[in-house]
C-alpha cells in the first residue's frame, strides 16, 4: 500500500468552519475512489486563542512543516480579536514560514451569463511586500515597510513563466515601478531577465492602474497576471467579481523550491465573513474548488476535473447561495454539488 497523503484541516473562524464542512465529503469521495489519504483536524482560530492564549504553537507549526503534504484552510479573522493577532500568527506564519511564495488564484466562469472568454490565472507573491507587517505609527506619521527579496520575486516569476509556457498564453506583470522604484524596480529587472530566457512566452509589463482599467473593460484579454503580494490581492479580488464574487474564488499556495512532500496550502480567496457567519449563508464553492486545486497539486487530476465539473453543473442547474442571488443554504449547495460527482 502506498504512503497516505497527509492532509491537515484548519477550519479557523467565521464561515471557515461552515465551508470546510462542505469540503470534507470530497475527501471521503476521493478515498472511496481509491485515493489514500489521512486527515488531522486542527483547532487553531479565535475560539482556541481566546480559550488558551495559543495562536499556532511551534510544535503544531513544525508538524505541519515536516509531516504534512497539504493544508486545507477555511479562514481566520474574528471581531472578538480586533487586533487580528491570532489571524496573523496563524495564516501569515504558515505562508511565510513554509515559504509559500506562489499563490495561484484562477478565475474561470462558474455560471451561465458570465463572460465565457474569461480564463485568468493570477500568480500572487504570497509572503512579502507590505504584508511583512513591519512599520510604525508615530504622531502625525505612519510607516508600512514593503520588503521584496530577489529569491521570492524570482520564484514567483519563474513559476509564472513556466505556467505561461505550459498554457501557451501571454503573461502580464502588474507593477508600479514608476513610483515604487526600488521594490518594483527589482520586479522589473528579474522579469526582463526571465523574459530573455523564455522567448517562447509573450510577456509584457503594465502599470497596475492601467491593468485594472483594462481588466474591467476587457477581462477576456488577460490570461496570466503576475503581481506582488499587495497588487495580487487587489487584482484577484477584482477577478473574483467577474465569476460571481468572493464566495466562488479558490486559491492554492506552494513553495516551488521545496520538495514535493512538503505542505501546500489550499484556501478560498474569501475571509471569515463575520457579517454572514453562523447563518448557513456562506457559499462553499470557493472552498470546494480550492480542494480541487489541492487534488490537482497531488496529481489527482481526474478528481479535480470531476469536482470542477460538478460545481459547474450545479451552478448551471440554478443551484445558488444568497450571494449569487439564490436561496440555498451552505449545506444544500454542498449537497447539490456532491450529487453531481461520478462514483
Ligand atoms: P480578508 O481580509 O480576511 O480576506 P475580507 O475583509 O476581504 O477578509 P471577507 O471575509 O472575505 O472580507 O468578506 C468580504 C465580503 O464577502 C463580505 O460581505 C462577506 O459576507 C462576503 N463573503 C465572503 N466569503 C463569502 C462566502 N463564502 N459566501 C458568501 N459571501 C462571502
């Protein structure tokens, strides 16, 4: 018997648990099809922090780093922790500690009526930029540092160039090097170097503001967009709006320079959505499609394709949660998708 794939489950806060509940049966389904996996449920999130003072203990972090192939993550963020400390120490620790530089956020139509020409993948650097949380607030002055290092920029851009070559599609780098001369200047230099090493890829750079304008006007004109952490966050949320909003957008992050049996992190693009949490209103599609991305990363392509087809079929049949204009609960939406899976 082959070694089981080890998947850690961190539902987290708010709607995180609700959407995670709908993703778990897909793991059982994969097992029933002969995939060998074992899961570990981890309690980290606001409830655990408020009860114990622990965010992500070092021992748990080390087990995730050394003894786990994939992490399925719901969301973190809770109004009872206004500082956001636990969210930072859990999610940013995982992203930065595991060096999950590459965050892929695909954007493809999910429902009838959406622009069928849209087929965008955002490659977002996931560990640096202004999200390194360094800075200061002084009287009359506030500073946020944005740190960009060449290894991370190179890893993100190499992954994007490789993907563009595989997809045979153009690659666009979003930047503001005209004002962010140092940080985005580095991005431009590495991009130009890789462009000369990848003549097979049609690669261009665009000022991020012009790119956003172009995206809104002609989303079908973009295929693969690479960006730093901050711009990638904004661009991918805009892309989510083309396909039904935050509830349907998936993501996966990995460390391309680390060995294969090394944790990747699959999580929906959305956060913990405290405004709708606990009411069965959350759309589980982003979480389910993130699970499909995890399966694809593990080499389980047939399962990933079947799940994506099941989501599409459910949405085409009119199954919708409230964010998409429907009335289904989180659980009913999950069930509707599952009912369309092959055995
Ligand atoms: P974060 O900074 O943690 O990503 P955020 O501030 O971007 O979080 P979200 O928690 O993603 O905020 O919520 C943004 C909006 O999207 C809210 O109105 C929320 O209700 C909605 N939303 C988020 N996730 C879902 C979901 N799964 N289903 C339906 N609506 C959602």
